[in-house]
C-alpha cells in the first residue's frame, strides 16, 4: 500500500501515513521512521531533452522533460520489510531504456542508513546510465556505469 502526495499535503498526514505504510513526497518534506530515500535523475547529455517516466506498482509519477543538467527528484520512506521497486522509462530521441531506479541492487550499491536521508543519483549519458552515492561532476569516476541505452 502506498500513496502519492502533492506538495500541499500537510505534514501531519505525511507523518501518520508514513507510520502506516510508505509514501512518496517531494524531497525533504517528510518524516520517516525507517529508511528515507531521495532519488535524483540527471540528464548529462548537452542540448538534449530526455523524457523520464518513473513508476512503481502503486504510483505513476508521470512524464518529465529533463534538459541538460536538470535533475528530477522524488523521495519516499521505506519500512524495513518492504520490497520497494521503482522503474523508469527514458526516451532520448530514438534511444530508449527502461531500468530500475530503485531496487535491491541499488540499495546494495548505495548502502542505507536510518540516521539520515539516503541519496541515489542517476546520470544519463550518451553511452548509458550511471549510478552514484554522491552528486559529482559528470566525468567523475564516482559515476558507476550501470547499463546501455537499449
Ligand atoms: C515535453 O516536451 C514535449 C516537446 O516540447 C512536449 O510535447 C511534452 O508535452 C512535454 N512533456 C511534459 C511532461 O512536459
């Protein structure tokens, strides 16, 4: 069970709902009782627009046009026993790729602490998509190659 909230949701509802299940809110406007995740997706291809469409079983976050350097962000609370999965469809001109922007493999790469918000950074480049624990310049080796455009 999960719920998508707009920006105007009161924090009381967020707190109550977060207690009961997991939810998605704009970054940093929620209180998590377990793992707090923020996912950032950047377009690293100059002079391009990438259509990003992120979904989970229960939530469709809609289409977003990402221009160069523009990050798309969403966040959620994840309880201990959840098996949260978000996937994204990305279209860049004639190129397309679909991959899991949040799954068990991503959690193992990033680690996860209940002490602070856990950040996941994705970067889409000409040759594929990259994952990092930190936001770095686009040529930094911290960006780990994760897959090719299909
Ligand atoms: C993205 O850009 C295209 C082309 O300008 C436009 O048709 C489309 O509606 C935009 N999508 C969103 C979600 O803003």
